[in-house]
């Protein structure tokens, strides 16, 4: 028997109190894993963690991240904190459990959705609706959600996946690249999509007034990469 635990709160707007996200994320993970332990029939549990549990809150300008890296909860926003603490809880429980644990750590998931809306797709929706008159010069690490789904299924039976964290990352996209792709696809349908970069001075000014702009401003000039050698090695064997 295999269990995949994918649920965790992910609101579009970060709450002011971290416990709004941390408590359900940590408690939900604990309840699922404790139930698996009690069942006595679960062989392996796969949890959907996030790249936020690996590189969130780290402000180094240049860094190559691997599965050995952990975000610092003290410097994280509430969502990042919820992901890192929930995953740490899972690994603590797994130390004495009678099942194997695998953590899947994807970057930003893009692709087809099963429901009307989801937080990960709000960026695309905002671009379509003209919510970005100008585009901050930021690079976004992304992965196809279909590859993420396949990785969860493969992680159930891949021998080498047991006891591992696995980064899932496909490519980095500049926000302007994303907007250009959307523009090329939907412009003829009447959508007015900006493909103009925001000047750095404008972003600096916005950062004085907006928390989200302040966060975006802090990422400018950062050059970070993710190690995907583990996922290639493990799932190539399936």
C-alpha cells in the first residue's frame, strides 16, 4: 500500500500570522503519517513538499541548491515556513516508522489544471487580465505539473527513491518570457497583455510601498540554480 499526501494550504496572499498556514500544514502531515504508522500496511509515503523548503528565505546572491539544503524558518514567509516545518515533521516521524518516506520538492508548477483556479496559476491569470502593466525583471524556476504528477507515481515503486528528497525543476523562465508566450497565444482573442519590462527604479519605488514588490526587488540580481541529478538518476531506472 502506498500513500501520497499532497494537501497543504497555499493562499495567493500571505497571512500576517504564520500559524494560519503552519498549524494545518504540520498537523495535517502528522495526522496522515501517524495514521499510516497505525495501519501497519503502508509500505511507503510520498509527500508533496516544495522548493520553498529548500531555498526559501535564503538571500545569498549566487547559489547552487541541492537536496541537502534546507530553508531557515526564521527568515521565511508563512508559506515557506509551513512547507519546511511540515517536511521536517515528516522526516522526524519517518525515523521510527515502519514505512519508507519520499519528499517531492518541485519548483513553480505550470501546466493544465484539474479545477477552475489554483494559486500556482494566479500569475498566469494576472498576466492575462493585464494585471502587470510592466513586468519586473525576475527569473522564475518552473516545472511542468504533469512531470510532477508522474514523479509522485514513480516515487511509489522506485527503489532508490526511499528516504530521499527529490528536487523537480525543468527550466528558468523570465517573467517577460512567460508573458510573451501568453501574448502570442491569446492576443488575437482580445487579451491586452503587457510585454514591457519594468525599470529597476520603478520597482525600487514600489518596494517602499508594497511587501510583494519588496520581495520581488530582493530577488533582482540573484543567480541560483537547482541540482536535478537525483531525479534523473532515480527515475531513469523505471
